């Protein structure tokens, strides 16, 4: 029993690292240079390992050292383990130096192109070696993906953040507005009531299920309006195009259509009633270590 147990004794990995390096280079002096230590220290580590294993690993030759038969067998196994560990150390260093890695982001549809496009573009310019993955998902799905560890950073509707496993790192407020194309430009000249607007003109909105649509439905109901939008679309891009072409009035976040308003493709319709705001949250999974790639992205968002 005692003879079997000695093979399971604790042997520091550093001794195996010295053995691996010396065997690979065939020289104690070369191993000492690569390991940034002295030749006596290398020799002492090898002697310690030989004593713990109970056998000789090297014998000297004219060029340096060679492995014994037992040393050859040990090296075949140690080489695989040390190579993997050293590769892991190199990869870890690359991740910390931002020369390797990935950034996985998921956003809800209320996040406007200007909120994400600029920081991601800047991020890519600073760290071109980091792979960036962006998904457009509902707030519920983003929470689920974070919980499963399938994404690093999520941007969700703040009011839907009921998951205690999520940690909010930043809040983003969005201002809602009603807009119309050239066909309805006169509506932009004077404030109009929500009832008058919705009774006389068709509404364009996202399909049910998203946070933006939920805010709109709650706003209409709070003013006693149970009328459903006449046109329901799957993306904000389609809503903008339909509105520009005069197919109805749309409720969107103001910064999403900033360019269209500036070049007068769309016109802002002033309401008598104050419009609600959409509160978004940048969230992480609580208790999960933040990768260097994610930390750098959050720094850009905070700027």
C-alpha cells in the first residue's frame, strides 16, 4: 500500500515546470535562462523531484543533459500537461492585454442606433482583436441569456428588471415622441391632444411583446384610449420607413429619429399631454467576474 501511495504525494508544479523545460532544452544552463533563475536553482529543483519520485531523471552528456529511460516516460506525460498549462497562461495574458477575447452584448429594441453604434465603433477601433457579438432580444430574453452566461452585457428595460440575479451598472433614459412624414406636416404646427391625434389618424407601432410597445400601450390606456395601432411592424427601421412614406403616425424614442427630424423627413408632433420616458438599464449578472473586454466596453459607455 505504501509503495502505491507515494505516487499520489503532492509535488509542486514548479518542479515539473523545471523538469519539462530542462528536458525540452537538453541543458540546465539554457533552462535557467528561460526560467529566469540560476543554474544551481535548476539543479536543486531537479534533485528535489528525483528524491520525491525515487529515481534518476537525467544524466549528463557532452552537450548538457539527457533523459534516463524513466525520465523519457515521465516527459511524455508531463509535456502534454505543461504545454496546456503554459498555453493557458499565454491565452490569459492575451485576454488581459486585449489581444484576444470576445464581447457579447444583447440589447432590447428601445436602444437606439446612436446609443450602441458609436461606442461599439470606438471599441472596435481601440481593440480590433476582440470579437464583438451583438444580439437584438427582448428584456426577458436578455435576462435569461445573462443568467445562463451566454452574454456578458445586457441593456434592458429598467422596469422589467425584476431578476435579483442582475446588477445594474448604468441607467439610460429615453424620451418618447410622436412623429409623422411630410403628408402630416401640419400636425407639427400646433399642440394636439392625444385623443384627437389617435382618433383622426392611424398609428404605427412595434408588435406586442417589446418594452417600447408596452410603454405606448400603458400611456394610451392611462388616457382612456383602448384603440390598437392600425399598423404593427417588427422593427424600428420599418416603422421609420412607413412613417416617412405617410402611412401613419409613429411613437418612437426621439434620438432614434434625430437624423430624420434634422433633414425634415419626419416632423415632431407636439402633444398637450406629457409623454412617458423609457428607462433602460445596462446590466451584468450579479456575482459574475467581469472580463477585461467587458470592463473596457463599460468604460466607453460611461464616457
